[in-house]
């Protein structure tokens, strides 16, 4: 059964945000591979996932969702995947900490969809009973993302100089957190 958390028409486009389902591996694989080729501010910088890798990842995520160890949402615009976000709980003595991640396809950036996704994933994460703190890491050069995170109450708690190898140069990695 499809678990939809948002479904509205905005500026003539149908925006649907929902949890992933078992048949999503193909669109998710295509999405992450496109972002990776772009070499945007994400962990993958040109590497390509196989459908087998994505199916394994998705199966693991669906199991974690069932155990209330993660929240993951997919954003679709007029039926096309446009973004992915998640808050994944750590384990053991850190099981109260969720790690936040978000990405948007290039053509959908700057339209407020990132803010929508962030609001929705933070709201959904309230269902994770153990969650007390949400952390994230952001490239120091990515000021737009930092400003968005600050607008949601995230504050910087650390910085790793040269923490990311990005487009052939070392870029600082900023760590932020928010109590929930």
C-alpha cells in the first residue's frame, strides 16, 4: 500500500511525496546515477549504482522503515522522481541520533521543494520514538543548503577542514544538529 504524505498541485504541477515501495528501485537508481554524474553536493561524485545495489539498498530501507529506524520520502513532480530525503537512526548508544540527508534533481532546485521535503521528513521523523537529535553534514561551499538548514533550527557544531574531496579539491565539511 502506498503511503502518501503530501499530494497537491502547485503552479500547475502535481507534487506527490511518499514513502518508497518495493517497485521503486529502478527510478531510484536512475535518479541517484543522474545526480552522481552531475557531481553536485552529494557523497557520490560520478560513481554509478547498479540496479542490484539499489534493490539491496531499498530492501534494507523498507525493513528499517518497518522497524521505525528510518524515515525516507520520495518527491515526485508530475510522476517523475525529483527528490529524496531521509532521516536514518544510528544504533546502540547513538540510537537517539538521526542522520539527515536530502537531494533534489537539478531542474527542481530553487522552487521551494527542498524546504517542503525537509519540513515533511522532519514531521514524519517525529514517529521515530527514539529520535532526540538530528545531525547533518554539508559542504562548506553550499551556502544555500546551510541557510535552509539554519531556517529549520539547525546549528553548526563542528567543521572538518578538507573533509570532502570535491571536484579535485579539498572542501571543508560542516556538521550541524537540531534537537527534536
